C-alpha cells in the first residue's frame, strides 16, 4: 500500500482507443488517490492529453516496446498496468512474467487459456457448449460442409465475423449460397446463426475475484452503432443475469468480464465473452459499478471488494472533441512525452444537460 495520502501510479496503455479511454474515465471516478500515465503509438492520440503524463511508445509488436515501457514505468514508479487494447493484452498475457520483472509493475491479466477462450470466437462457442451453456449454432469458415449444414438448420441470414477482434470489424450477414461461398473463402472467420430478436441484446458486466467468486454484476439492454454500445438501459433482467453469472463463475477470469447475450425464444444465448475491460466500462462506472476502481482495490491493494447491485439507469452516447494546443502536440512529437510541457492544456467540448 502507498504511504498515507500518496497517489498510486497507474499506467493505462493505448489511450487512443475507446476501451482504454473508458478505463481512464472509470479511474477518474475512483476515490483512490491516483496518478495516471497514458501511452500510445503517436502524439495524435486524445488520451495522451487527458492523463497526468502521456508517453509515446512503439507498437506492442516492436522489439523496443517492452524496454521502452519498462523505462517509463521504472522512472514514474508505476504500480500496475491496465489496457483495453487487444494486441497489447495479447502481449501482456504471453509475456506476463517478463513484463512484471522489467517494469516493476503488477500486470494482472488472465491465464492464456482463459484469454484465448474470450478472444477467439470459435473457442468461445466451443467452450460454452462443452460447459453446458447454450451457444449459437456455428461453423468455422474453413469447413464448407459444416457451413452448408449450418445454413440448412439455422436458415438465412447467418452472421459471418472474424474469430478475433471486436467492434463488429469485418462482420457481415450471409443471405444466400453465394454469400456463404464468399464467407467460406475468408480464413479465420466464424459463421453463426442469427440470434433473434434484434431488440433483446444485453451486455453484462461481471467482476470476478481471485478466488473465483463474483463481486457483482450489472445488466444493460443495449443498441449498437458502428459495433459499439450506443444506447443502454440498466435493469435487473434476472434470466440474463443468472446466465451471465454462471458463465463467469465457470470461466473464472481475472477481474472484469463482459458477457454479451441475446434473449431468444429458447432463453439467453451468449455469443461473445470479453474477459477483460470492455467498451461499456465507463457507463457502468457512472452508475456506481466501477470495475477499474475494484480492480485496483482487489488485485493491487489486496482488499476485498463488493460492487453494488444496480438495476436502474439510462446511457445515451454521443461524439465529443478534445482540442489540443499545437504547442502541446509539437512538444510530444519532439520529446515523446507530455512531461515538461507547461503551456495551455487541452480542452473538451462542453455538451450536456442545460443548466
């Protein structure tokens, strides 16, 4: 634990992305005394100007990434690493011991097996079925005969999507045999039945402790725009809650877990698991279900946590802008960090309820 009143230094990696920016928003709501560092690959990333200190680092695939990350973390006394960026999480999972030794910071990510179940949508479906949960009928794109049988049993349309990745990138609907043939020519794709109805999609945030116990669950019915939650309504939805809690209890992820389901005629059907922080992290934090705060309290500071049972709330999302002085941008381009810049700061566009 830090000395009384001393801030805990946290590094959030890839703050140009929406999930890491959501982690930043949740951390800003935490009552813990925090000093937040942010990193990304270029100076033109809004999150670098919304943290206490921003740093430009190489891509996670670059051999210089870990040495540079270690340099920044050691100099700043970073205690824990957090991120919502999938390539970075892939790196942290694969190299956790090396990362923790080099940076001196805690890196509480999932074991590789748990991580892969969440990241690979084909493995998600197989794991759900193997563990007695209802899963979408599915077929890998490389198995044309299985795909044909899927179309015969599930009917049109089917959903085709990359096995890895999020935000509906690469997703399309398969309406007929020609579309199916096209989908089967795309390696690394998954074909799934189309789950109905469209207005019964849910995103459920579950927080899992070290012992596998659940610290809390929050259920939101949602509408999507461009692959991300655009509108969300918090309610109890007992059947959906029970399904998500059972899945999380069986998977036993480290910390936050986002279960995505549709409430079909045959009951809740999970079609995706994000065993990590997800895009609705800041929405949940605004309703009092702050996974980033719980993550620090439990995995870094060693305390027990219980998140509140929230059953009411509405979130309506919109675009916003951050205006960065040219001098600040040039400072970061030249030095690779916001440290040492003493000019005017960035400002956000004000928008919200009338006063």
